[in-house]
C-alpha cells in the first residue's frame, strides 16, 4: 500500500494556491491536503502545528521568502518548490530529496513529483536541503519572475510578463494590462514593485510600466512626465512628482 502524504500549500497568490489544490485533488490517493498558507509567518505556525509530510512552497513571497522560512524551521518537511522564476540552479534540485515546479504547473508535471515521492527516502533530509539552499544562495544571478497568476470567473490564467504593458491600481485590486486583454489581480503595487524584473518601472504610486513598451516620454508640468506606450491603445500615462528622479535616472 502506498503511503499517504500530508501536505501544506504555501503561496502568497490566492489563485496559485487554489489552482495547485485543484491539481493535487487528482492524486488524493497519495496526497492529503491539510491546508494552505499565504505567507511565511502563517506557514511557520501551520508547519509546527500540523506537521505536514510535504510543503509545496513558493520561493518569492513578500516579507519572508521560501528560503528564509526554511531557515527558521527546526525540522524541514519534504519540500516541493513552486515558483514563477525559472533561473535558479535547477540542477541543484535533481535529486530524490526535493522537486521544483515552474509555474504554470501542469497536471502531468505533478504526476512526476508523485512518482518521485514513492521512491523518496527521508534520510538526513534537513541536512541535504540546507546544503541545497546554501548552493542557491551562493549564486550571483538574481531570479527573474516570468509570469503572474490571475483568476477570472472560475478559470486561472498565467500571464507572461513579456505581454504586460503596465500595471495600474484599481480600487482594492491591480489591473494587469496587455495588448490582448486586461485582468484584475489581488496583488498590490508595492508587492509587485519588489518582485518584478528590471524592465518594469514604477512611475506613480499606482502605476508600474513595462519599459519595453515605452514609445516616447515628454516633460509635463510640476516635475512630471507623460509616457506614451507602444500598445494598441497608444496609452498615455502621467508620472507622479515623487518619481521624477527615478524616471530621470532611467532615461539618462
């Protein structure tokens, strides 16, 4: 009889947590989901209280990264990393100890993870994963976020950042604009500012642009700029006064 592993899903994006939960339900004979956590603090408490066999862990979370969370644990469960970043040292994860899933996560990829779990031997696991974390920490190149997860009606969409023209605050949400469509996300502009790659620039308290879509920049009064994007709407965006130096440094 195969072992039934208990699991906790840790991700700061609600659609990603829900999407992974739905995928894992297809493997209910191998995985029992104990719950979810939306940040490192909540996750640490639930890991201590629930003692899951496995955690499906997002790497980049505001406040406390997945790596920082693991460093705080006295006993580390089996870890399956789930992330939108694809430039970590993936070869470090090619063992029977852990697995690494790049978003968007596919059903057939999780099936491989389940197969790996069946042959997993939990010998000196905490020591092994700490060695892996040290190896990753020694890498000089920073990871790059490549997509963002959004929910629309009952469906999950994975939007490539290359297709995003700009992000804009919209009430309690952030609107993700592309040449094809716009989507609402429960992310915040502040969190996105921390996570997005260098080709994105915050030009206003509520606006982040993709610099690759900028067509031209014109000076405006009160130390502001009008930035025109090379999208199908030829969108004009006005910068905030407090971002004057940031924009000047970029265009210089």
